[in-house]
C-alpha cells in the first residue's frame, strides 16, 4: 500500500532477523540452491552454495527441478508455501532430472547456509590474452573479502580483459557495489564520481556522490575492456556497477564496456532500510546516476549481444553459451549474437514466485 506503483516494483518488508542474517552476515536458512526459471515453464538449479545441504548431497547446476514434496512444478506454483517455514531441520523432498536424462529423488534438510557470493572464478587464456572471469552472485557485507581474493589473483596473473558474470545477481549493498566498481576501474578512476544518489525535492539535503576508491587489489593497469554477462535477473547494485563504469567511457583513456546475454532488469533506484519493531522496511528512496548524469533505465541496460543461456553447462565451461560468446569476441573482435532483443509474448507465464535472491 505504500508503493508508488508503477514504477515501484521493489519496496518490501522482511523480518529484521532475516535481514541481518542475509545482508550483514551472509547467511540464511535453506537448502543452499539457487532457482532459475526459463520461458518453457521449466525450473532449474542455477547454482549451489559451497558446503550447503544440497551441496553435501551432490546437487549440481543444470539439474532440472521436476517436483517438490510430490507436487509438479509450474510457474503458478507457490514455492514459499510448498517449501514451508525457514526452520533448521525442516526436510523437503525433491525430484530432479540431470542433464543426461537420469531422474533422481532426494530429501534435503534446511540448515543455516553460508552464502559464497563468488560462485566461480578463473583466469582463461585466449591466444595471447589473459582473461579474468568472475561469477558474482550477491552484494553483501561479507562479499568484499571474497572479491578481494579474486582480484588479488587477477592482479598476480596480470590479466588483460575481465568478464564479470552477473546473470543471477539481484543486487545488494551500495558500498559493496562501490568496492567492486573500484576494483575493476583501477587507479585510473580514483576519486572520479562513481555514483550520485539523488532523493526527491523534499530530501535534497541527503543527495550525495560516492567516488571510485583507492582499494588494495584494484586492477593495475586499468583493463581496456570489461565484459558483463547479464540477464533480466541482473538488477540494482549489479546495474549500478555497470552504469558507474559507463560513466568513464568518454574520458581520455576510456573503458570499453560490453553486455552479453540480455538486457538487465531495469532498477535504477535504491533503498535506505528502516527498522520497525521486529521488521525491516526496504522502501525505494533514491535514484542513482553516473558521472555523465545517466540513469533512469527502467527498461534495463541494453545488451550488445543477445544470447540464450545454456544452463546445463557449468560455470567456466568454454561451451557455455554466454561465456562462449564473450570469448569469441575476445578472439575475433565481433559478436555472433543478435543486436536486437527477442520479444517475449506478453501472456507467457513468468517465474515471479522465485524469491528475489533466487535461493531456497
């Protein structure tokens, strides 16, 4: 009832306990898997958190989820109701189909899961080019240490190009986005404007500008090209990072920024949380702009190449379609994908009941 709707699709309320666990401690109670729906009404395992109950039972990315507690899964399925309360020890039964066609059923218990924001990273050699590849999932307080470890490795191996895979990243903390943007942009961008947070005409005194920071493991020298793998699930702080870097593209030593996969979600606004009794309110309170005063992309940041994901391939597999497209460009200087977004029928069922974080 408090939303300005449209365009606000994002303001929400959650318990303060769950808020602190998720955003500040990088924890939640669940099975440890991420859900991804497709436009053919299928539900997949997009990722599995290290050391989680699902990981312990061998669940892997690319497994199709057929049923939960004996109920077949459709886009209309109420997943929250089906999965039950977020209680340690609660058990749910799952039936999966593996990429090879084998069907497997298992019971998985809910436990306290530690979220690893970095799902995958490596350095890939493409001819004479060293490419740093990072699959990044959440902008949480606990993410900074993980990001620093990855960029320390990139720095040690002196990478030339960088790929930041944000295909499932729903966003998170602005200061963590500022940290990642600073790691990517390197010393060239220090103290230049990264993001301008702007409130409405009743709260202009709260407007502020955050610069690119001098952080320990930033890219040195600054890479000439940054590739982002994005989908409609790449939102909020993910878009803030991309938009912030796009603000550097017209300088004397510009960055080249490319998006591969699909347009981003389209959330050029952010929140200041507020606690009320035992709940935390996360209302939309500001918009964000880059140093060129660009923002307002409610239709998403447009992709340079539209490619459909092959979720049956693992992260880092050179034949995984989104990564393959970026590596092709690095090797050949052009994309294979369409420059025009494929339209989605308006009446097509969408997986809008998947939790915002994607994780259960």
